[in-house]
C-alpha cells in the first residue's frame, strides 16, 4: 500500500518509491507474522520482498508496466492537489 501511496504522491521520485518497497514489505510482514513463526518465515519474506522490488526496477518491467503505473498515479496525485486547492483543471 505504501508503494502505491508513494507513486500517487505528487512529485514523488519513482526510484525512491521502488527502493522503499522491499523495506515496507518486510516491515508489514513482520508486523503480522507471530514471533513463534517469524524464524521460519523471515527468509521467505526477504526473498519475496526483494523479488518485488527487483521486478519494479527491472528495465523491461519498468518499460511495460511500472512506468505507466507511476505516471498515471502521479497525474492522479497532482489532480488531488489541484482539487484540494479549489482548482478544477483535472476534472
């Protein structure tokens, strides 16, 4: 969710959002996986978090999907700012 929020925050840097993804995924998993299961699950969580972060930064994935998602979210985020300021440019 934080990754999507970051993408949709007007002016956010895509690469900074992508770099933060694995840390956020790790922390989110750590918050919900019980301590008794964490030692078994931690390596899986790390592997999955790194795989997602690698995927969104991969040049081909970025070209085909991630860049478009980022730009659409940036447009929506910018429109939210205009709307909050009372400007109807985007709507």
